[in-house]
C-alpha cells in the first residue's frame, strides 16, 4: 500500500493506492493519516490487510499532502556537497536547520503560487521523512525505527526573502504552496535504504536536478538523532533533508520560476509530482 489523502483542500480523506494502481478509501477504519495512525506498526498492519476489502474511489480526485496534522515542518539546508558549492557556501560541520510554516504545505499537483513581489523563487527537490514515533535523544542506530515513511517535497524557496530580507531563512521558505508533499507516503518498511534513492527535477521539460540520497552529508538517521537532541520529534512531524545541485540560484546566469512554468520531480519508488506555476493576485 502507498498511503494518500485525497479530496478538496481542507476535506481530505485517508486512502491508499493498491498494487493495481487503484485508489481505495480508508475512512471507514481511519479518520486521517495523522498522529498514532502513523506509527510504523499501525501502517504495517493496515498494509497487511486485503486491499480489496476497502472501497474503490471513483474518478480521479485531487491528492493532498499524504500526511495531515503536521506539527513541525523542518528543513535541512546545504546537505549535499555539490549544492553547497554551487551556491558558494561552506560545507556545514553540523546540520543546518530551519523551519517551514505548515501553512506552506500543499498537494503533489497543486499550483505553486509566486508571492506578489517574487523576484527569485527557486526549486529544490528533496526526500521528505515523516515521523511515526516519538523521538527524544534517540541514537542514530535506532532513529529509522521512528520513521513512518517517506515522500517527496519541493522545498520552494524565494531567495530574495531568504538572503536579502534579514533574519532567518524561514520567510523565504514558507510562502503559501512552498511545501508540496506527495504523492504518496511509502511506509518505511518498503524503502530498503533511504540513502540509495535517485531524485530529479525538471522545469518545462528541462532537467535541472539529478542526484542520489547517497550523497547526503548527513544521512537520514543522523539527522533524526541530531534534531532529537534539541526538541522532541512527534508523529506527523516532517523533515525535508536537503537538495542536490541544480537549483536556479546556483546557475550562471541565475534562473528562477515564472508564471506558466511546469515543474515536475520524482524520487525512486516514491512517485512523481507535477505543478504549474502561477502568480498571486
């Protein structure tokens, strides 16, 4: 099973995509993919059930973010050496941590909306980790046991807000629609090694990013352990783990998103996203 949430914004229902690609509804047994429902064993128990026992969903409804009720939306910056180099930054000695507003979360095919005075909105395809068990002072050797599953995020970033408007990175990372998640939540047990996943992103059919999670400076287990020393991670928290080279800000001349662009991305085994870029107001 690949878990999803489907329906109109604010009214999503839990479901899953079965082995034949059919969307099925879980709302009779699960109110939403939040909190305790994300415990790895709970997801494994659901995945072990007969898929045909759940009703098929007709048509092609909108897919929302595959996890609801996100408490913390945490970003890790400069986590690939080639990306740090392309933007002129030093390779970090510890993970660079920032927060994205949860109001930036949207679905895997929703529009990416440029804010009114956008000058330099950029793309970053990233592996997203969804926490399924409380993690506090967890050892790296135990950290992956706390993972509910994995999905895709584009860490959309307005570079002029991020770098030229003072303060932290948060304002450049948190505009509405700047955190698309999905299409699916793939249970952790179905991902053999989160450090062996290829990831890519295209703008208008032109491949901008292509890399592998094996090139992360700080792998997923180390990131979880590190974060858990500063604050407790709770079920439903989402961590986006950094991007490889190929962002617009690192190009010469620099390239940024404009209304009408089509952005597509994917990660091995985790599906693909597709977005059209529009302007706010």
